[in-house]
């Protein structure tokens, strides 16, 4: 069973609207959680990283939240733009000193005009 | 500062052949990791190299191997290719500072198609 589950698998939103992506994980002990954006045909690019003590982190129109107690994270996209069309990948790092990472399968977002 | 580069960007091979992919990390980064990405499985960790030594290894068969050179450049080799090896192979580098928050920087990937 995958240690990181993302939902919804895909969604279509109108330009200018907001959306929220979910990430639930079972990785333990937890070290940090990252959200990456991957454009089609490109490698993932880091958006945010949060450690255990952080519960919110923003990067422009992207805001990530983390609830380490319930092992849930969300990525909120505000006032979506066409360029936000991409796959958003949640990555959770295990605190074992070996940089062991668990990857979600991604949320595929399509923004339409 | 130049980003992570991977060559070639696209590759077509036939079953049974072998392939070597190359990755040049960001200058100063000594850790290089390799991932396989497929639509059904998402990103899967292959292995990580640091200072020419393999630090971690994912659950892939021995047909997948890698190495790292003294200049931190890394190569990945897949022998006896199978149809299921068709995927996007991503390389990522990071500066190992000891912080748990070291960010990985990904290259554009090599798209491998096995016919």
C-alpha cells in the first residue's frame, strides 16, 4: 500500500477559481513534507517544504498546510491561471537519516479558460 | 547556476538491449538520485549516490544499476530492456547540508521507449 495518497486524482477548474488538493500519508517517523509541481514533459519543481513544527507555508498563489497529528496536508491554489495546469506531487520524507522519500501519484490539474 | 541536465532527452530501444542515461547535477551538489516515473506508478525511487557511493537503493531488479563519478556526474544503466521499462527517468541532485530540509532539484528527464 502506498504510504502517500493524493486526492482527487484529477480535476478540471475554470481560470480564476481556487482549488484544494489533498495528501494523506502514513509515513512514520515523519521528517518533512514537500509539494512539487510537474509540468508536462518536465521534471518536478519544488513549491513548498514543511517540517513537523510548521502548519502552513505559502509560495505566491500556492499555500500548503500540514496537520502532523492527522497526517494530512493540502495544497491550495488561489486564482488559478492556465499555467497552473500540471501534476502536483506530494512527497513525504521519513526521519531515518537516509533521506528515504515516499511519493504520492500526483494530482493532475487542468485549468481551462 | 545551471540546473540539473540529463542526456539524452529521448531514447528508443528494443527489448533485450541495454541503455545508459547520464545526469549532471547542479554545481556543488554531491548527491544524485534516480527515479522512474510511469503513469500508473508515479515516481519510484531507484537509487541515490553520494560521493561516488550508493547510499540508498529502491526495489528494482539488478538490471538497473548506476554509478557516480568524482565530479558528481552520474550514469544509470538498464540491461536486458523489457517493455515495462518504458518510462520517464528523472535525476535529482541536492546539496547535502545535514538539514532534513535539503531540497532536491530535478532534471527534465529522459523519456525511454522500449519497443
